[in-house]
C-alpha cells in the first residue's frame, strides 16, 4: 500500500500520485512525446493517454523501488 501525504486542502496524495505527477511533468516537457504503454501506440495528442502512461510509469517506479528494498533486507 502506498504511503499517503495529507495536504492542507484535505486531498490525500499517495506516493503513486507523486511519481505519476513527476512522470507527467517530464513527458510534457518534451516536444512530440511519442512513447506509449503498448508498442506502436502514440499518445501525442491524448491527455487521457498521457495520464495513463504517467501512472504506468509510476507503477513501474513503485515496483522497482520495492525490489530494491527487498534486496536490502
């Protein structure tokens, strides 16, 4: 389960949300983002697609993070 961060406005942001937000910032900072979740899929003009991709990247980061933690134990 992701740890949660309580914001002043009452919204709870998970680690997954933080990672997805950072991934989305990176994707939006490049011209003509062409990479999608599935091979051959382009999300260049799709806000929803970019959001899905950002959360897929966040999930991958969380998985990689948990594997790193398991190796240390």
